[in-house]
């Protein structure tokens, strides 16, 4: 992961939270969430965050470009289990000219079960890097 602050274990350090209930299809024979299912949880939270601030991901893609995931890092601290309600906390952690990093904390109740980071490049329709929109840089400054 490129230079960005480590994800905090304190939910108060995050600007957005989204709840998800673990589905049976996401678990193994022991009822534990498979490690690959965490990335869709992060993606769902990013999309809901954008919607909450009035920046629909679908609209943004058509008018401004797309954000490709460059890197993803997940630290698994405790297992997630079938039917648990998890909360994914999100904060925009860092920006550069064409990239941004989002940090996440996944909790069940008061327990931190995972931390994660994703780094994204803002790209145009041809897949070429482009400067971040002003609104993303403004969010990082908050």
C-alpha cells in the first residue's frame, strides 16, 4: 500500500458507516465468512458512501470517469460469521494528483474484526489516469 495512514481501530475516526448482514452463501461449512467476501463489503460501502454525499457512483462514472482499484489490503483480526450484522466504517485517508486511498474498519457490535485499505486511480474512458475531481480532494481535506 502506498503512503497512507494505517486504518484506525476507533470508529469515531471514520466519517461514514454502513451495515451489512452476513449471508449464508458468503460462508464456508463452519459458518465463517470466506476471506474473498470482504472486498465486496468494502465496495458496497464505497458506493453507499458516495450516494450519501450526493455523488452517485453510476452518475459519476458517466460524467467524470471511473476509479480503478490499484491495491487492496485486508487485516483479518476476528472471523465474521453467518447472520452477524457488521458495520463497515469508511474514511478517505489520502489523495494525490490522480489517486486516493480509503481506510475501513469492520466491526460487529463494539468488536473490531478487520481493518482494510483500498487505493484507487481516477481514470478516463480510455483507462488513462486523470486528475482527481475537486470534490474528492475537498472530502480528504475535511
